[in-house]
C-alpha cells in the first residue's frame, strides 16, 4: 500500500513495515500481508483432497451456490502462521463447525472467507492509525481466475474489488521503473506517475458488495474476531461457548 508522505504515518503496530520512499519517492509504503492465501487453497486441494489444479474450479463453481453462513463453518487462516497483524508464526489453522454432512466445497469456501477476514483485520489496523483505504485493486492469478473469491472479498471487506488489467503486475512494475531510469526527462517519462497514467489500467469488471451478504459476513466476522483474539492473544476473558451456537443459528436462517 502506498500513501502520500503528506499523511503522517510514523508506525503501525502489527504491519511488517512503514517506510518513506520505499515504493515511490514522495510516498510512504505500508507493507502488510498474510502468510498463506493461494497456498492455503492449494494445500486443501492438492494435499488433503489429492486433486489436480482443475479441481479449484469445481469447488468454486459448487461453492458459488452457497450463501454467507450457509455452511455453518468458520476457519482461521493460520495454516502457515500469522504474518499480520498478530505477527506470530507459532499459530495454526482451524476449521470450526464441521458435521458429518460437511462437503469439500463448503470447507473450500470457508477457507476463502477466512483469508478475507484476515485481510479485513489488516485493513482495520491500518485505518485505526488514520490511513484511509479508499480503493482496493487486486493483482495476481486468483483475481483474474476466480470470481467467487473476488465476490466474497467484496462482501467481507464491504468495498468494491477492482482488478488490475495486467496479469503480470510485478513485471509491469519493473518495466515502469526501468523505463523511468532509461528515459527520465523525455516526454511522458518525467515521473513514475506519468508512466503509470499511460500503462496502468483496471478491468471494467468490478465486484460490488451485496448488501444481504455483507450483513451476514459482519456477524461472521465478529465470530472470527472472537476466535482470532482467543487463540492469537494472551489475554483473559475470551469466551468461546457461544461461537458454535451462533454458527448454527446463522446456518438455519432463511436465505442462508
């Protein structure tokens, strides 16, 4: 994440770094992320289910028919530890709410939801320090390949999900920097921003939050937060008794 250095950002507890000029001159780079997102889904498909990559689409297509809360599942996305905001690699994953009727695609969707909840934790932490996040632009393979993933993120984050037009954003960024160094001062290459305006685009397709899903995900997020704090923080007063009951209640709601 890059913000103008006119915004005062000294430090944000729980992110990996806040560095002036680390991405672009005149901007502050805020580095934060999760230890596993695509790798978490690949672990489930390849290691547990022992399926080929094509099975991601099978699971996604089936899981698209579910509503928020319908599976009765809730997961913690810590199979590779927690990078931000807890910064604790000695944390592990959890899937709560399974029954003998639970399906593979329900678990797959719960894992996607867990990564979205983890992303929301990071966004909330950054915004709590006064840095407003107005746009979310997604890059990489999942953003281009998996509509279910992007719609869940739109609903959990309650923000439109934009997608970079380029599927190779790292290579594009390197080309922009190379072009700036090689052509600096020539027309159109006066600044990095001038190059970005010409070559950086987002797709026409934008995933918009769905109000009914957002409402349920807000309830699920509170349960995620309960688990997040109970297992991720050394503090008194964490009461987990109601979590299973609330999951079942959400599962039984009409429309779920």
